[in-house]
């Protein structure tokens, strides 16, 4: 990893799971890191701000406070996500799943004007955006919107860069199951993948760091899914 000293990053959803691993890698590389989440945090070596990605006034205050930052990462889900058969799904739940997209749009729209020249943005999608599996139509539809937004926004915010990472099934605290039930779920869900296991948050985080560092990449989605999409 290259030296990122003198760089400053704001990481939304940076206190758990993939977002936390991205924040850790940035700190290890020498960057100044500000994590943002809805709850207080005392993660070592990082500053922290409390805000909801749907609260535009709070976001604007944060971006003004840290104006001139280089990197913006959003790994926040935005809220609950609807899961289950589409024809049985509560439509309010389906609509509510788009809080993730609105959170992304808010942070990019409000954050980009405060970023340093040559800055970079990374958002997280997910493999259901391009591969159907039972129960995740809402999540996949949101992912489609996120990836479309990245590709379109790249044209409008240049020379700032914006890219996305599309994770497969990743073993994070998002899954409430524990013990053998948790392992059985991961095994069952990934058994047909080319790499038949759940991914690790740090495996996704390393792809995000690549996209922040590489100045010749924009409007791109990097898949970190164990081959889930191609099978």
C-alpha cells in the first residue's frame, strides 16, 4: 500500500464491518481518518462524527468542518433493507430500502464541493445488483441504482473520481445469526461460488483502497464476490 500521509478521509459507516476495515487500512497507510455513524465511537487513531446519512444539515456541517479532505467513502446502509419474495413484500419496506441510495446521493452531492482537487469517492454496491437470488430483489434493485449513479456521476464531478466496490456475501456483524447456524448459512449460500466461502471485510476494504489510490480509475465497479456473479 502506498503512503497516504497528508491525506484526509471521511468514512461513513466506518465504525463496523467493511467500513471499519477501510478506515483501519487508511490509518495504517498514514491518512487522517474521520468516521461518521449514527452512534458514538471511540475507535483508536480516528476522529468521529455522529450523523445520519439522511440528515443533510448534519452532513453539510461535517463537510464544512473538514473541508479540503481528499477521500470520501460511504459504506453505510442507510437503514433497514427489505428481504423476501417480491410478490409478498411490503412496498413501504421496498421503498425504504432506497435509503441507502439517498444516503449515497446526499454524501456525494454535499461532500464533493468541499473535497480537495484530485480527490476520490468510493461507494459500496453488492452482487445482487447483477445476479438474482431468492429474497433480495429489493436489495438488487437498489444496487443497480447505486452502480448507475456511480457511472453517471463520474461524468459530472470530474476531475474528482468516483468508483464502487460490489461485495459478495461478507462475514460482517450485519448478520445476527451466531454459531453453527451462521456457518451453515454462509456455507449454503456460497457453495456454488467459485470460491465457496463468505468473504472477509478486509478483502473488500483492500479493493476500496485500490480505488482511492489509483488515479486512472473512475466510473468503475470492482467485484469482490468470490466468483458469485460469473457462476
